[in-house]
């Protein structure tokens, strides 16, 4: 699949491409894109999910958390 994608880039005279899957890429596929001249970014399922969460695409907020810290000014002693 990765080799076919690299070949299709040649047909469009493109030097860069992004290939996305909901599964994962084999180590051989990752090695292949490291060896070829074309710049191909491989985004596997876990990376895709992380990007979706980061950018709020296809996700729903379930719960928000409040993070509190001590206000040191509150505890300053007056002389």
C-alpha cells in the first residue's frame, strides 16, 4: 500500500504526501518511507486518534476537571 502510494505521488509530480490508516503501519513500511526520496508522513490509528482528540474532531467532552493551587498571598502574615 505504501509503495503504491509513493508511486501515485510520482504520477502527480508530488514530492510529499500523507498516508492515514485507522490500523497501523508495519515496520517494513516505516523503513521504506525512510529510505525513499519522497517525503511521506504515515499516520497510524493511535496517532490519528490522538490528533482527533487534540483538535476536537469527532469527539465529545465527557467531563471537565478543575485544577486548583494554593494562593500563597492568602497565607502571608501581616506585621
